[in-house]
């Protein structure tokens, strides 16, 4: 097989995250506005490529006041860094339907290498004559590595916001 181009089906895809709040629970959220390109080669996975661009201001944790704070200079600083990007540099098959997608994640102008642990869910013909494919991917980053250092100490010990951010992606793509 040769390189195949795919378009993201944004209605059936999700860019989500979670982070500890007050050391005892997790706040979850997602980004409403994002786009990207995906090219895959099943016979030669290392030739595959992924690029994603996220509108940082589209962050949504279902709490408008918190979302405004996350958009501020304390966190994402969307006025100066409106985009979060990911560009793959390598794709390695690690199992029958598993891949490591290595790339550069850039948040607040800081780029760091991350590895997306990715599951390929397969291909399927859709009722409209198209072909679709699905992927689930996850990684964990330390937000401080990207300049996201704001925090508040808690009276009983610990901090308000955890350092580890779990990133979860559910992707459905339509063959171009």
C-alpha cells in the first residue's frame, strides 16, 4: 500500500485531557476547535505522518470562569500563543494494532518530544460510500516542561493543580 491521506471527522473525534485538582480529583476538558493532516502507510508505518493544530482559546472544561483562567497568562496565554501544535517525527509499530507516534508537541511556544501510545481500531466502509479509520491515542506530559507553572499551595499540603496532564485522543478519519 502507498501513502493514504485522511481527513479528520471532527464530529466523531475528541481531543481531551485531565489533570489533578486539589490533589483529590481530576478536572477533564477538551478543545473544541482543531484541525490537521494524517497520512498513513500500512505497509510502512514509519512513512506515516500526523500534524495537528489546536486553537488554544477553544479550551472547554465546562466551567467558563476556569476556562478564562486557563486562557490567561497564568496558563496557556492564548493572547501570545494562540495555537497548540503536534508534528510527528516517527511512527513505530509496537504490536498488532499498536503504534508509538513520536513528535514535537508545542504549547506556549515551547516544543518538547512526546510519544503518543496509539491503538489502531481498523478501517470500515461507511454508509455514504466512504472509507473510515479510527485511532485512540494517549500520553502524559508534565505541564511545567511547557512553561505552565502557575499553582497555589493548599493549607493542608499539596497544590491546587497537578503537574501531570493526561492527554487522550479519539480520532475518526475519512479517506480523502
